[in-house]
């Protein structure tokens, strides 16, 4: 093994080690029953993007003037979530095994975090519509995945990046309006 190969191997191990250490630090916050309860509640609410889909449909119901934009933002959020599930099936990274999870998960794979994907997509899409409470709630959702111990930080970061990317790619469509808005 030459010098560069050893450096690549060392960097890989140290990044994986950092992922594990950061997860462990956040997961330790779950020892506080209030933190654990909040993280579990966010986890349940975010299953399959349900919280964000409900928020988008509620926005469409109460903001009739921008109903189409809300529905397109909801579709972008759902689409981002579906893409993350597809990536997860291709990558097949196992969930963290060095911590005891505080919740049960729908699947065995960890990368990317679909909760983070749909949360970030909703934060961007609904944030464009003035729903300024969504981005901080989305950030809390992302952190909750670490607290409950079901994702590495890199899973959450990748999921959030995917969600932001999907919402930004679809932003023009979301704002475009249509004959039925």
C-alpha cells in the first residue's frame, strides 16, 4: 500500500469515526425524557413525510389564492421523499448499530434520511410561501433523527441536501401558477 492509499484509508476511517461520535453525542441527549419524548413525537409525525404533506394540504386549504403553489410544494415534498427512498434502496447503508434506537423504523436502511429529505424540501417549498415556522421545525426534525439514534449525521446531511435540491429544482414550477390556481 503506498502513502496515498494509506491516507485515503485513514481519512475514511476518521470520517466514519466522526459520524459515529457525533451521533453518540446527540443520542446521549435522549437520556433526558423530555428530549426523548419530543424526538419520538417528531419521528412519528415525520413518517413518510406525513407532517409536511399535512402542512402543505392545510396551506392549500386556507390560502385559496395560492392553492396551486401549495399543492405543487406538497408534490415536490412528496417527490423528494420518494427519491430518497429510492436512493436508500440502492445505497443500502445499515442503520447505526452502536446505539440503541429510541424508535422503531419502517426500514433497515439509513442513507439518506428520508425524514430529513422531506423536512428540508418542505422548509424550502413552504418557506417560499411565507410559512416561516416550517424551517425551524424541519431543522428540529433533522436533529431528532440523531437523538433517536436511527441515522448517522451524514445520512441526515445528505437527506437535507437532497430535499433542498429537489425543492430548488422545482421552485420555478411551484411559482409558475396554472389555469386552476
